[in-house]
């Protein structure tokens, strides 16, 4: 099941790049945890509407925002995705290029947790993996 979920995540990141979130990937009660390292709002968001709110807060701060995947790591129910967040500051056009790790926890075919880390080693440690 985890290989299938990795493939579904790949598609979700590709879909985001073309303008949308893959909502069927997200459980109704998903929790989205986002730190405020680059702007856009720190918080814990609940449910699909919460995810949309958290993502929208980033889109309100950045133009041409994209998350380019680099590597996927599987640890039981968890998938860690190394991404490069790229975009331009709204109004300033200052470019951002920030490495992150996204930790996803799956229950079956849907994710019930999406947590963003700016320290990739910390993300791997959180799921029991070593870099």
C-alpha cells in the first residue's frame, strides 16, 4: 500500500504545480501543521477546509509558489517527501528557494496528517529514519 501512496503523493504534488490540491488524498479529519519560517502563517489546521486555508495563506504571500519533489522515504504509515519550495514574494518579487520535508501519515489510502519541517533530519527522525 505504501508504494501506491507514494505514487498518489507524486501526482498530488504535480497537480498542485498546475493549480490544485488533490482533495481525495486527504482524510476528512486531516491535521496540517505548518511552521512560519518563510511567511504565510504558522498554525495547525484541521480538516480539508483547514488545509485549504493554510495553503491559501502561503499563496497570499507568494506568487508562482511550487513544491518540487526530490526524494520520498517510506516508514510504516509515514511518507517523508523532501521538497524545494520555490516562489516569488508578492509585491517584491524576491525569490524564495527553501528546502523542506513534508511528513505525511496515511490511514489506508488517505492522509490524516501533513506536517512541514524546515529541518529535514528532524523530519526523518520523527518517523524513525536516519538520513
